[in-house]
C-alpha cells in the first residue's frame, strides 16, 4: 500500500481492519445471512470439479457423471440404439391397433409418422415428431418434393442405400443424402456416416471437404453420428441431472463440461435448434428422468397431458429412443413407435421395452402458429349434363398455411392441387350425366365446401349459338337470349323433353332434330 496516498493509514490499522473483517465473517449471524442467498441469485455458472469414467452399461448405452461446485451432479447418457430389434423380445413387440380416442375409457392416441431406422434412433424419433408437426399446423418442418411437400407417414417413399456393411432406408427429415429427395449435393449421410458404431472421424474430415450447410435434417442439429461432437455412428447424447429435476435448455447454455456448454452436443437442445431453424418458436425445452428412476420425476400423468395437448413424446430408454403416440389408462399402457417398423407397439410406463429400461423424456414444445384462414372462389358452379372440367382458386392467410382438397362425389375427380401451402388452385373434372335427374356434388377444399350442380339441360351459351346439345327425356329446359338463338344441326330434343327458346330471332339449322313426343316452344 502506498502510504503517500493514504497518510492516515498505517500498517497497524490495516491489520486491525483485516482482523475485524475476518472476525465478522466468522460470526454466526454473518453465516446465516450468507445462507439466505438463493443459489439462483448467483449469476456465476457452476464449475465442473469432477468427472467420472465413461461407463458402458450395455452394448447400446453408456454414461458419464459430472459433478459441479454447487453440489449438483449431471450425467451424460449416450444412446446408440441398434438398427434392428434385439432378439428375444418378439412377443413383446407384436403390433397392435391404436384405439380410438375415448376420454370415458381413458384412451387417447395420435396419428404420428412411423419411420424405419437410419442414421440413429434418436434422430429418427426426432423426425417422427417433426413429421407429425409438419402434418399438423407447422408445415415448414418438411419442404421437400415428396407427397406435395407434406411429410409422409412412413419412409417407404425413398430408396434404400448401403454403406457396404448394411442396407438402410432413407429419411431426409432425419438425415439428408445426396441424390435423395431432390438433393444434388452431399448431405448428412455423405458427410458423417461410416458404419454403425464407428468411432472413426467423419468422411468430410478424413477427405478434407467442407461439410454441408445444415437446414432440413433434424439429425444434424441433434449432433447424431458426428465425430466432431463425440458421437459414434448411430449415437446421440442427452444430459440429465442425477435427480428428478428438469434440466432446461436455458441451463444447458450456462453449464459446461470439458470446455463446452451442455447445449453443444445435447440431442434435446438440437431439436430446439432445428425447430428454430425452420422458423418456429420453442416455448418449453428440457430433459427429465422419469419417475421410475427418481420419485418426483416425469410421470405417466405428465405424459398423458402431453398426448392430450397433441404433442408426441420422445422417450429415452437405456440404449434406445422411441416416440410415445398415445396411452390407455388400463395398466398405464403407452403406445409407441420404436423405429424398427411402421407398426404401433406398447410398453408399460416405467418398465422396459426390448430389454431397455425407461430412463427419461426429451420435451421440446412449440408456440402455436397463428390460425390459418382460407377462402375459395368460386364456391358454387352449375354445369350441363355433358362431361367437363374446371378449377377453384384457394387464398390462404399465410404462405405457410397448408390445405388439402378432397372430392366427396364419385363423379367428381380432383385432377390437380390435392394439397398445397399458401395460395393455390384446385383442378377438377366431372363425368357426363346419364339421366335426366339433376345431381349435386361437393369438394372439400381447405375446410371450405365447393358445390358443383350438374343439370340435365345443356348450357345456354351467351352468344345464343347452341351446338352439340341433347335435351334428354324427362327434362324441362329453357334458353333465353336478348338478340338471337341459333339451334345447330347437332342439337337433339328427345322424346318426353320440354324446351323453351326465347329470343327476338330463333334460327333452326337443317339437321336439328325434335323427336316425336318432344315439346318445343319458341317465344319471340
């Protein structure tokens, strides 16, 4: 200390002050005040002070525990679910039908895509959930060319491929691939995949090329199969507390391990990143152990609440990731898609599936998008008995609003625009009327009803020239024109038909045929 700057302070007073401060800090009251400060009020993130060994629990599951300066303990769970089901659980995996939602009976289920394993079970499960959202109000999740830009319910639409060791399907929403779904450059599989379980560096690293830009495959954001993030081929990491608490995505951003925040390679945080990259807002994001592991953990009641809210649930097992798509209160039954086929299966909440215990959930919920509104033009049309075609314009409130068009009549066919996003056009055709009875059919377009009425009478053209027309038996028709009507040589009025033509001038060309028993009125 420079005594020239503080002439009234000497060494003795300084030592006395230090001793007084030390004595004060040792007083019980001072310690009590210190304990009153809640941990969350401390802006400093916890510091890693210990790390356990990487333990292989089974051939598909490894863990590593981390301890921190604030007393918390975390575990990194590395899931590397197999491409095919483990043998010995065939009876447990028998397919089941999903029951209809019935609150009285305590059942609820959803129609969620079921995809076969490729690239990693966690990314496939993430794609199932993203695919469900794509079909239910979040149409920007998948924007590829297949099925009009609407994610299919399975991945049979795309060809298979082989890494030289095993043949796999493709699933662009989980992992992009050059030559698949309109892609003309390298994707996830080209850049990251060697073979299942491989710990070798990724191909883009060993070959020295630049990896692809992420955008449309959820597996990229989940860091699945990426050696740069410590993932062997097929694996994904999830962080959890060694307790019943939720590990939120916000906490992942401020908690570090080995020089990286947990958000760096956590699969749940990756799901959040993907949804945000697709233009959506995440409202809730966390990992949590289930209550079969820790009392107070994520419960069957919470699982049911997610399903009732229209949200599939990612379930992590000790070696596999699956998707919960429904429940039955009887026996705490969970309906699942297991990444190994397109069927529905069941497990009991808190138990095991295919020999792997239920461990935790990955929850990432989205902010609902603004309700889409639609209008169609025209809403009605009347046509003659002849076959023909037409179109209806669709106007949507937003370019992301998805819609479909479905004919409700056998004689009306939707020829184009059976689905779309934003504004569009629906084309349709209709068959000839084979009787004299008028008929009406509808097309449901974006939730609106287009009505087509087909009469037994030919059109009455605006120019007054009627050609190629048949007035069928039993019909009563009329045609008026302010100037003139010309009845062509190919016009026939059948027996039992009644027709009235009204115009200042009516011209009947040679060949016009009025059958015996028909009634024809000409009014001038």
